[in-house]
């Protein structure tokens, strides 16, 4: 049973520990390959070779072309590049209240046309009421974990003759990416959520140089679309992380689903008054959002933290905000009800036999607070 001296991490959707082999790869390349990949001398050429080998490795495992792979600083930059740089910038973006702020905020600058939202947090794909320049649909919503109907949205984008961007930050290593890679025009990946290193991301764009407008100017790196000195060490390490995640996705998904199910069983065993907000059959295998009536999550989260159980309201980019996750309000919850929701997300190295006990402990903590009311 966790106590203040035991750390139980239930916030894997915000990120997780780097894989030991991935870290070793980073350190080895950083130590032995200090050259700038843009330099023409021998150290620069060695650095460039490592960078391009990483690009080819990612392309191979994701079944895309190396020229479609763009290295960025992470998911936020990738999303901004795609949303600001794809399609007709004078036309609005078609999306729903399921997107990460890194997608929603730049889209708002172009104007929004919103899809309706179903009861389980799934977008209802339908043709827009006006002309749009871009479609955006997250592969899996980060707070609820709901998987979104990407193939249907991609078919609509093709019919409208506009590009579609898919944020796959939460799905790498958790669900197969084949359908997304085959149908989307642009896809962003966040390796640090699957054993990779932070501060580095990947944006896949079909026909990259002819379709994407850069956000910054100043150098010719990454086809001139993302100027700045690249890191061969980060590229090589995260190529390994992406390769591992793609190859192990079935095993990882099965383990995470077992952990999540054990956790939910534990909560149910010790607490009657709760609601599972996540549609478990159509969601990420590692994610569950629970609603605990009459218990404000802003007060519950510190109590869980003191007990060594680390969870969140939702996206790490907005978890410190005074308002609850936007998707809950869009689904019809009042702000007060939305504040009673807490997200728990798990890693592929967690063990199911431990997490039923964690769920029981969470239930006990919530029950103690409900009895005080």
C-alpha cells in the first residue's frame, strides 16, 4: 500500500521515465559526435550521418519516406507548425473541443468551425457549414483518453480537398498508428511519452517541402522549415524510442489495459460513489478519468500526492489552470461537476497486481473526504 515514502506515478499521459537503452544511446552520441550537422568538415559530416540515420530509422518503422520526417522541439512546436503552416491560412480550421491547447490556440487565430461532441467525448464527423482550410483531429483525447474517428475525418478531408493534421502524441506505443499514417497528411509524435527524451519531437508531413510553411526563418535546416542546429543525439535516441514503441505496441497496450482495469477494480471495491467518465472500450488502454461527487479535485490531488499517488486533472500544459479540462464542459458538465474529475494514466512497465491496491487506496482517500461533507 503506498504511503508518503512510496511514489506511485499515475500521470503517464504527461510523460514518463526515459528508457535506459534510449538514454545510453543519447549519451554515447552526445559524447562521440559533437559536430554541427550543418558543417561541411568531417565532424559535421559524422553528425549529419547520425541525424539522417535517425530520420531513416523513424521513416522505416512508421512506413513513411525519410523526407516526410521533420525534427522539432516537441509536440507543441509540431502542432503549431502544422496548424499554422498547412492549408489555406485565410480559411478557418475544422476541429472539436477535444484538442490539446497547442492545436486549439493556433487554430483559433485562423478561426474555428466546430464539430459536435458525443457523450463519450468522441467527435461526430460531419461536413462543415462553411469552407475550411484545414481539418484537425487528435488521435486520442488526452484527458478522457477517447480514441477519435480519424479515418472518417480523413475521408472527409479528402472529399473537401483540404489537409488533415492528427496529433498522435498520446498514442505512440499505446495503440497502432497504421491507419493514421496511411490517411493523415500530417502527424505529430511525442517520444517522451513512450520512453524517449523530452525537448524533442517529430512531425510527419506528406510532401513536406511543398505543403508546409515555416514558423521561423534563419537557416536551411530541416528543409528550411525548422531552422536551428539539430541534435543528432536527441534524434538518434528518440528514433530508438519510437522504434521500440511501434514494435512493442501490442505488448505494451495489453499490459497498460491490465493495469488500468486492476486500478478501476480497486476503486470500485472501496468506493461506491464514483463515475467512470472514460469510455473504456474505445479509449487509450492506459487512461481513465474518474468523477468523485462532492470532492473537489483541486483539494483531492494534493491529498493523493501526499499519499504518494501522483495524478492530475488532465493535460500537463493546462493542469495548473483555474478552470477544469475544456472537454468536460463541452460534454455538458457544469464547472463544479468537472472539478470533481481526476485523470489517472499508467505506463507500460507498471504491474497490474500493484494497481488494484493503488485503486483501493484512492477509493479510501476519496471516501474519507466524502464522509466529511
